[in-house]
C-alpha cells in the first residue's frame, strides 16, 4: 500500500545538507592547503573543526565532489583514475 504522502526524490548535499560542517569555500581552501608540502591532515582537521577522515575524504573527492578546483581536476583527473586503479586492482579504465 502506498502512502498518501508524495515521495521526495532528491538529496541535499554540500552546504544545503543540514549536517554540513564545511562550506564550499572552505573545501576549496582545504584542497589548496593540502597541496602545500608539510601540511598535515590532522592540522587541517583541527583548523576546520572536523575529523581527519573528513579531511581525507574532501581531499580525495569522495565527498564534496561538486566543489572542484580548476587546477586540481574533476573526478576524471589522472590522479583520481590512478587512485581508483590502485584501489580496485584494475588498469584505471572504466567498464561501461
């Protein structure tokens, strides 16, 4: 039996999500700062008030995929493909 209430077929993400602790601008800054040699992820986590694993996921584009730096590349950048390849044991090519 279907409910009388209409279904919502959308997800809130980024700053619109009620549990978001970071803004898009902060995510971009985190990604820039992470590229600087000697910057620890623990320091970034303390600075922005989130966990180190949250920083890791931001840097690896697991979360905040919509906040992409032009010089970092998107989800299909060569660095990301190499990471996915190492993780899956494959050659980095996607099977469509």
